[in-house]
């Protein structure tokens, strides 16, 4: 019964929104309970119940793809779009700056078709609208990169 109620209460919303909704309901229940009986046990219940959803909300907010342009070009008649074949050098680094891959030492640019899933989603999204000769820095969250499992051994 409780599972069905939670499902209906949280259907079609992100997990963090569901937790925020539940927290609001718990707050209202605790508020009513708090003023209806002895205050000391009620205060402990309020603090306990309000801390559970907050702990769940932390870390559930998704990070967004960050696109920084490191080098602009003066003339850009054509911008990259889905289905274009891109030929480019890249260097992949972890958040701490550790390099995990690069096409530069191999002296061989990487070639792929944009927007077809041949590369991680962060590339498919972050390289759209790019000009020939432009340089970008993409900060890609795990859900648009290699996910929670990474790509061992180099990408945790």
C-alpha cells in the first residue's frame, strides 16, 4: 500500500523532486504532531524525519554539461550538426587533471559521426554547433560520459 502511494505521489517527476515532495509532507505531519502532544519526543521525531529526505536529496542533483570555448574562429560559415563526420584531436582528463587518453601522441586525429552514439553523449551534445578550427573544453558529468561504472582501469 505504501509503495503504491509513493509511486503515485512521485510518478513522472525526477527523484530529487519526489524527495522534496515527501519532505514537505513529512514536515506538515510533524508540525501537526509537534503541537498536539509533549514537545520533547516530538522534536526528536521532527529532526529525525526531516534529516532522512535531505540526506537522500544530496548527491541526486544531476550535473550539467559545461561547454567552454578555448579558441574562437573569425569566420564560421558552417557549424557542426548531427550526422556530420568530425575529424579532431582530443585530450581526456579526470577532474583532478590526470590525463587518461589523448589522440595527440598518436599523431592521429579521431574520426566519428556526430550524434549517432559512436562516442559518449557528452561529446555528441558538446560538439554540436562547433566551427572548424574552434577549440572547446567540455566538462562532462558521469551520466553523459562513462556512467557510474567508469571505464576501468583509467576512468574510475
